[in-house]
C-alpha cells in the first residue's frame, strides 16, 4: 500500500494537463501520459528508450515537472 509521501510525490503527474496549465485548455490527458507521449515521439516510438527517458518524473518535484512541460509541451 502506498504511503502518504509516495502519493504526494506522484500527485502532480497524475493531474490532468488543464488542471495545472492555463495553456492546456480542455486537455484532459494526465501529465504523466503527456510526457510519455512526447518522449515516445522523440525516441522514435522506442518503448525501452522512452521508459529510461521518463524515469526521472517519478522523483521530480512539482516545479521540475512544470518546467519540463512549459519547455516541451506548451504549444
């Protein structure tokens, strides 16, 4: 069973894009999925490469995740 600290650490990545970012209007995809999709495209749809490149989000702070999204997902 997950402890409170673990749940708190993953809360940001499980929120929908439009709940966190003004520019993601009507985007209901969870942040973790948006990052995964972006990295899959960047890695030529290679699951193993993508898994390695997104591993950091499990330990990232909310600010680190927001910064990544602003730099890579904002259109």
